[in-house]
């Protein structure tokens, strides 16, 4: 399941809507909506996100969250490491090979660590991940 799919499913369940009801209102198939919720489809289009926002009549903060979650919900990301430090290639390959073996707690810690390292690295050169403990 993707972050966007989990949020969409949670919103649908909170409003006690069936998959078919919501799919009909959004003018998509139930199968597509189910695949989107379960992370078996790629990121939704901007147009579909706007229809979902309008359908649920969400406020600005929640609309922005839906858009942000859609951006980070590609179930088949591509990581290009050509021209980067060799450790970037190593990290990308380790994640690709072992991500299914990482606990939820460790995933959360890694996400926070990468976000922190990338925000510190903006405008200050490449962050050194070896310094992270």
C-alpha cells in the first residue's frame, strides 16, 4: 500500500463509503480505485487528485497533504545514481534488495534520517551519511 492509497482508504472508510460508491462519483472503475488504494497502480493524475479533493470537500491542509502523498506514492520508483558518490549507488541497491526485510520502526527511522540529511545538505554540499548515528 502507498501513503496516498492508505490515506484515500482511510478517508473513504471514515465516511462509510463503499469502493463502488466512491468510484462512481469519481468516474473511475472500482477495480482502478481498489488498485490505487492497495498500491498496485502508479501515482494518480493531478486531475484525479483534484476530483478527490472536491468530492471529499477537504480543507486546504488536507488537500495539500493528499497532493504531497500522491507525489511520494510511486510504487515502482527509479533511482538514478549515475554521477553520484559510489555510496549512493550502494545505498540504492541495498534498499532495492532488502527493503522487504526492514521493520516499520527501522523504515520510519531511515525516512527521518534521509529527510534530515537532505535538508542539512541543501546549499552546504553533499551530506555525509557516515556521520549519522
